[in-house]
């Protein structure tokens, strides 16, 4: 379809009754097909239907997220919350025909072995009997997001949402950020019972889904839904052990260096995101200045990134300004009919604004490179690979940070390096917290808070919540969207963060060689399993014991 700008794209609600008939007709055509070539011709018709449903659903979601008070698109979002589970079930029914095809060897050669492993996982994760529970799960997630989007924190006479509080949470003036954290956490403390109730219902809902599929709890179902096609729970348990053994001691050294730099006798939780006594570096200029700097940066980085950024700007594929009633957070998504990425964010005057132009553009750039591939399964990348694309891009764009941070570019790069290391223990802790919650679904809300606080003492032993009983009693996790919206999705950031640090080590030695490896990884997309992708790109698989020890040894020498 021709693409103008996102704001001008037409939207039409999907007729799921018609789509259902079309998919059932395709199943009949697959049954009648007498060769792999004939079945693939049917499959190309599936691509058209599937891409169109996802495109309309994503347009509705984005426009609802842009203004969660918009009655029309809020209703459309509820419509898809209700109908997408049944659609997903039909898609799995259709793909099962491919999986069981007598011409599967030909199809595997054409589409790839990874695709068939993913179909197998989909068959283990979707069933018609789950649809009512999946619909309820969607409603609960929307309830959580609406609660957070509706936050209004009284700050100097103005009602700010959670995203717009971020500059004050990281203010150079310790008194200001102390007050900001007090007000910010007070919102969550006030709504703790609601947040506990929503999460409790989500855990029980997902547990029931797992048991209906024949599992002991939600974890096997969740792993299948996360499309973990080449590693399992034991691999992630080993990765968590690596983090505690090899990375946490190094991270604590960085925290101590940060404490000395800040001139503090000890670190409080209000100092957790502060790296310099004069305050964290922030991008210079307006949001448009940031986008303009990003345009220049990508034009100079490589011919491929120049073409990509021109495309994004020409078609208005950014919505990055923080506004009232806008959903908090940020993401990159895709509009398959238009072969286009879209980036959603909330600029708030902090370094996070620059990270949208690096992290989210890393996702979008990889998608832009591979959208022309007519086989959509080749773009069905797993999350740890996708996050490698984005987190590595944060490092590849460092030579242009002067465009965004001016004289504080070096400060930003130091902060970014340290925060990249320090994130991994935190993100791994989020994963272990979720693992415990779903392995023990009958935990009370109070017990879950206790689990979180105990894990903080293992992964972040320096943390001090003195003066904040809500956080001291284990409430910090309730601000994390992923825990509610994307169950089990967080360890991927840590695996990818390890890869990004490997790229940082390599680019310090030979930037162009590291970039060529990165381009190769992006173009491979989902044509191989994760371990194979790591070998092709010349990276050490973070799930292999010893990877973090190797990374830490290199980073120690860098310090």
C-alpha cells in the first residue's frame, strides 16, 4: 500500500467474521494443494490477510496510546482486546496445516526450520478454550495501563503524568529529586491495593491458562508465547547465576565509583539514576532539535541508516512528545501493509529522549532492512535478538553524541556505559521475580512484595530505601509495565545487554568490523536460531557459562 504520513493513514475496523471465513477457506485450499509450491501460493494469500489485520490493529493501538482519553480509539482497542485471541487461535489452526503438511520438507526449505519450530510453540500456547481467559487478560492489562496513564501528580501547581515527572526524579538538586520521588511513589502507594489486585488476577488468570493447556503452571506456556525456540528455563537459571556470581560484584564497584563521584556518604534510592553531581547530561535543544540531530547522525553513520532515517521523517513515523493522557513508556512497532516501523515515546527532557533515537531506532532500522523479504517468518525474530539490535545501536551511535549533548557528550557516554552494566542485575532480578511468582501462583500480594525485596538485596545490595516504607516493603516493581503487560519479557534485555557490551568491546578495537558484524546480524533476522545467529555474528552466546566472566574481564581492563 502507498504510504503518506502516519497521521493520514486510513483506518477501518477489521471484520473478524470475514477474516475467519477467509482463513478457513485457506485451510481448505492447503488440503487440496498437490505440491509444496501450491501450498506456498496459498500461504502468500495468508500473508496478505495476516499483515492487514496486524496493520489495522496497530494503527488503533497507537492512536489509542497517543491519547488514552480518545473515546473512539479506546473503543477500538477494547474491540481488539476482545477479538485478537480468537484470531490468534485461527492463525494457529491455519499454521498447523503447514506444520502437518506432506510437503513440509519443501516448505522448510522455502520458509525455514525456525518457522516450523515457532509454529510448534504456537500450537502449545493457543487454544480456543483459552479465549475467554485471554480476553480477560487483555482487559486487566488495559486496566493497569489506564490507571497509570491517569496519574496526575501535583508538582508546583501543575498536574504531571508519570513520564513528565522523570526530569524531577533525576534532578541535580538532591532535595528536588527527594521530593519528586516522595510524590511519585505516593501515587503507587495510594493505589497499591488496586495494583496488587490487578497483578494477583493476572497471575491467577495466566496460571489457569497454563493448567488448561496441561502444564503445572504458567511458565511453560509463557516460554512458548515468548517464542523461546532454542533455550529453556534451565538456561535462564544458569544465566541468573552468572549475573550474581560474575556481574553483581563489578556492578557494585561501579555504584561505589558513582557514590564517590557524587560526593555522598552513602547512596539512597533517590540517587539510583544520578551519575554526576551537576546532574545527568540532558539533550540540548527542543524535541525537533533531537530529531534533527538523529537525522544527521544516521545520515553519517552509514548509507543504510541514512536511507532509513529519511524514510522515518518523511512519513511522520514518530510520536515522541510527552503529553497528558498519553500512555507512558515507549516502543517500536510495525505497520506491515506499509513495510514501515513506528516509534512511540514520551520525550521529557532527559537523556532518555536520546535513547529513543538510538534504542528504538535500532529496532526500527533492523525492521526497515528486512521488511522487503516476502517471507514474513524470516522477520519473526525472538526478543533477545530484537533487543540486541536496539541496545547495540545505543553504542554504535556514540561518536555522534556531541550532536545531542554538546560539551557533555563524554559524560553521557560514561553514564550510558555504567547504566548499561548496572541494568543487567536489575533486569535479571525482574526475571527471577516473575519466575518465582508464576512458579508459586498462590503467593499472597504481601509475600510477592517480600520476594521482590529479598531479590533486591541479592542483585543490588547497596540499595537503601530509608524513609520510603512503600519501597522498603518491596513495592518498586509495580511501576514496571513489563511485569503486568509482557509476562516473562525482561531477561531478553539482559541477554541483549550482554551482546551490546560485547559490541562495545569490539567497536573500541575496530569500529567498522563491529558495524559489519551488526549489519550481518540485522539482515539474518530470524533465518537461524539464536545460537546460530551468535556464531554468524562472531559473538559469545550469553547463555554459555563463562560469557559474563569474559565480558567483565574486558570491562575491568577498560576501567
